[in-house]
């Protein structure tokens, strides 16, 4: 029966391959790392600019573009299973290129860059994707560069707030809010590498996926 061993061998290989595929499938369905919640901070807008779209670099009625390095921030809003949260409302706010927030209680209001919105909002599409055009965040006393992000989950009455940080910033290691996230994988999920944009000359781009426990 010389043919039997090869058949058994092929069956063993096939069984091993199916087992490997099953293991891979299980690995792919493991829950994602949940994005850690972070404080809203003291400078969430108390009144909103007339222009609140997702392009913070251009303000309606002003010819000048905001100071700073233009940065295209994109990502997806997902649940812990990796399913998109369709229609989520996404807000961002941050200081201008001088480190000044658009807020009546923020220091140095007279120096705020009027060509910068400071706040923007958009809605995630059917794939959970969102996009903003803003500036690269800068440090100010006591904080490493960051962008505040809030997500309102539709039909849940839920608002999730976090902060996005920039990879490679020396101040990250000393930022109290970032370092308060003790789990390494969770902390790293907040840190986004920025690279030269493939869609806009001279701009940067980064991807910040947000995974919410819903």
C-alpha cells in the first residue's frame, strides 16, 4: 500500500493548515485595545466659532491660513469588536500655534490666532471614518502637545472624551495625564506618529482610531 503514507501526510498537512487558519481567525476576533478616556480640560468652548466645520486651518471670512504645520487627522470610531460606530459626532479642540486656546479663561487671549478655528466637528461615515484638517499641536506650560477629542455615540446618550498625543515628543515622558495611563498598550494607543502627507504638499498626516466600550 505505497499510496497510503502520502495521503495521510496530505491530510495531516491540511489539518495543520486548517488549525492555523482557525488560530488566526481567533486572533483577529480578539477585542481591540480600548481607547483610554481623558479629561476634557478647562478650555472646552463656552461659545462656538461661527465656523465649526472639520477644517480648522481656514476660517470663513478670513483670507489668511492659520499659523502652524497643517496636519490631516483621520481615523475610525469603533466599538470593542472592531465594528464601526456609524454617525458618531466627533469634536476636536486645541490651542493655536502660539499655545493659546480660544477660551475666555485661557491666558493670552489677545494673542490668539484669529485665522485658526480652535474647534471643529464632523460626523463619522458608514465605515466609522472621520477626518479633520488642523495644525500640529504644540506644547504650552505644563503640557505636552495634544489634541482634545470628544465622541458622541448616537442613540446611546454617551459622550466619550480623550486626548491624542504626538509620537516622538520629548515632553510625553513627563506629561502627567498621559503617564497616568498605566497600561502600556492603552497609553500607546493615544500616541500618533505624524508623517509627510500623501494628499497635501507640505502638510503632515496621522491616523487616530478610537475604540469605545459600547
